[in-house]
C-alpha cells in the first residue's frame, strides 16, 4: 500500500524505495533535489507507522535503508507468523456496534490479505473445490460470529440453510 501511495504521488519517487538508481554524490548538482525527494518519501513512511515504532526508525541514513528494514521485518509473504496473526484477527473481529458495512469491509480486507499470503495450494479440480468450500464455510462462520447479538435470530436461520450460503450471501441476508 505504501508503494501505491508513493507511486500515486510521483512515480519517480518509487526509485527511492527500490534503490534502482544510486543516490548522487553530495558534490553533484542533483544531490540537493535527490535528498529533498528522499526526505519526502522518508517522512511519508514515518507518518504512516505507529508512533511507538516510528521513533525508533528515524536514524536511518536514507529511505532505502529504512524501507529495506521494514520489508525484512514486516512484509515477508511467506511468514507463517503473519498468516497466523491474520487468521486470529479474522476470528476475533467483532461488530461491537459498528455499522454492518464497516464490519464487512474490515473482515473482507483481512480475508483478502489471508488469501494473498496463503493461496489455495491445490492443483486437482476436485481438491480445489473442496478447499474453497471449506474456506467459504470458515468465512461464513467468522462473519456470523462477528455480528452483534441483535442478529442472533437471523444467524440461526442462515445456519439452518442447506446448502449454507457464502459469507457474501449471509451479508446480503443480514
């Protein structure tokens, strides 16, 4: 998301994250502009990090070194701890009075991140279908579990359906 935000403001600033171009030497006439751009990207990163963490990250000499540290620390798509945390988060989401629409957006966002990090590993058509059915049922249960008590009657009605609806179908019913 950070790459999208920075690229949306200026594609040329993405080079500060990728490191595709080396910074100019301090004596180069382009150095001042490069340093200013680097500081802009650096500030965007710092402003979008939890304040408790950000205070520990301000000593990096340039944004590329900060970015590399963040990538190593937080964004490994193969990190099973992160995948586990997402599953725990999805199971723990509760409506707690928020609008149904906001709940749906939040839970869908977590599911999409899980799907991105932990895609369906099956190759056989039958297995793919079975895997997707199990995942769909888990999402339905998570969604219904997240709903406030005022929806208990409709939750029971949904769970009596055969076949069970998708989480999207349940959301529409609620």
